[in-house]
């Protein structure tokens, strides 16, 4: 996530020893890490918000959030919708 957006989540930032660290070709990438809740419809999903410590990141959605959604992606129309089961 970019730094400006991450600043909003900084209140939930974990101590540095709990930050994610990933091995990359050029060394270790340290990710600043915060806890947050995403509320969608009636549900709240706990997520980790991460941003590279040493360079600007991109705004991406992680699998933990995606796995908690019923989502319809229409690539042709470039639309995204939350859906509910028909039962």
C-alpha cells in the first residue's frame, strides 16, 4: 500500500518485530504491518494492512479479504459487485 494511505491505518500498527519480512532477489523486504477490520454488508473481516518500509508500495487487496467475499467480477463491463446467495 502507498505510504499516504497506510498512514490512515497507522493507529493499528504492530511493533516492528511482528512486521512481515519477505526474501527477494535484492535482499529482504520489510513490510510495515497494521491490523484493521473491513466491514462489508453485515460482516467484518480482520485484515493485515502492509506497506513496504523502504520504498513506495501499491494499493492491492489480499487473499484473506477476497476469500471472505462473494464477489462478481465482470471484466468485459469492468464492473465489480458483491453478491448474496439466493437460498
